[in-house]
C-alpha cells in the first residue's frame, strides 16, 4: 500500500548507506584522523561556560562565517552560501535548476549523491563512464560532447574525484565552463585541500560555475556538518532562495569559523596526510597483484583480487575500508582513507597478512 504511493522513479532508489559498526581503525569515509586542536577546544569550553545562547535561533545568514570564507578566497560574502555539508548544497542546486525529466550529467564512478539527489528531484541522471584501463581517465572532449548531447541543466565534477582520486586540470574545467555555457557547472572540491589547485578563482570569469567546499575532510568537522559554495552572486542568490531557514546551528557556525581561522594549524595536518599518502602508496606497491590508482586526495583506490573478501576480513579485524561490491566498475577495488602513520601501519600489517594467506 505505502510503496504504491511512492513516486515511481523513487520506488527502486537505493539510498546512501553509512554503516555504524564497532572498529579499531576507521579508514572508510575519508574523514580526518585528527581531533580539534586543543586551542579550539579551550575556546569552545569558554563559550559554553559563558552561556552559549542556544535558546536563541542562530544567525540565519551565517554572516560572520561567510565573511571569513569570503576574505580567505578574495570574493564577496554574497558569493558564498553555507550549507549543512556540501551534500545540502548539492541538493539545493539540483532543486533550483533541475525540473522533471531534465538531465544532470556527471562522470562515473563518482560521488553517488549526484545521482540520488537528481532522482529525488525528478530529474534524469546521466553517467559518462571513465576509462578504468587508463586510471579512470577523464576525457574532456567526450564529456563536453555528452553534456551538449543531453542538454544538461547541471553538470557535476568531483575534483579530485571520489573514489578514483583523479584530478581534472583547471584548463579542462575552464573549457567545460566555457563550452557548456547553457549548463550549471558544479565543481565539488571536497578533497581539494589535498591537491595543488582550486577552481574558485574561475567563478569571477564564468557565471555558470559553482565550486563546493566542505569542512568535513581537511577541516576535521565531519560531525559538525558544514560546507559552502562559491559562485557569482546571481547563482548564490538563487540557491539562497530555497535554503532551509536556520540551516546552520550557532555552534556549527562558531566551530567552523574557529577552524577556518586556524589555517597554519590546518595546513600542517593537511601536509602530514599528504606525506602519509605517499608512504602508503609506496608500501602498497610491494603487494602482489595490487594496482594503485594515482590519487590527489586523502584516500587511495586500489584494484585487488577478491576485494570484497579482503574488505570483510579487514572488518572482522576491526579495520573499516570502503568496498564497492555492487558497482561493476569498482567491484574489484577498495578505497583506503589515509590515516595517521600508526593507523596506516596497522592497516598495512593486517592487509598483507590477509593477502599473503589467501
């Protein structure tokens, strides 16, 4: 009865699932392995001791946080929109621009929420396959042709791409924004702190370009739920029209601003993880029958025999990594979040023990 009342295009929708199970080491969701710095925790303690005023609604416009972000990127505050993680911004962008049956184009494999939110909005998701045999290479000419053929309303580019780690050059992003000027081009930079580029400077040049950022990865705040978009003021205004009232709590606004102002401390942690990524890649290269895809993010995707069995055995040993048993392009792959040296060493010890005894 209830199922019959659900919209037909959603009856077979597979939701995004995040399993909550006990673990020793969590390397499955690309979170930071670090807690908030002690200096910020002390400031938060003072904030609560003085009375946080949580009985009052938060600033609906997140004014101070947007000012801080805008100053960092040399843009105007009215070009910044804050959401509960970049996930909410993805949903809002699709809601604003995609009507029933209209196309949303993205490479595949990539972040699954582009497809899920498109289906929820009644749009039509269109995946453009990446070349797995060439390190999931992004073919710009092929992609532009697909966007034009489908008359895409919105295009998503996760950059670096999750889960492959591949990085699209700024030159190619600029080509897409220029040549696909009848589409909204969304560059999701959830992992861009771990690579040497950002498309944010291009938003002043291309009015159809939106760049998404999050506090959930490099900035330690996956549990606080905060992200933001940077775009021209026209797109920002349209997104803001449907932004839920009081969508960012007072506490989240405060913590996000504190973290963002600690750029020196954040950069030390980011560089630490980049260094550990290199060490992890070097260690994995010693494994037999394992192929490592180049990564510009805080995770590494590897192709390995019996990937799902390895994932389950690691889980039994308390180590969580990401596997993709239901995706034909990724079913023989696992993704490992880069952790601390101690976490990575434990993972490697257990991983090599498993593959050497299969």
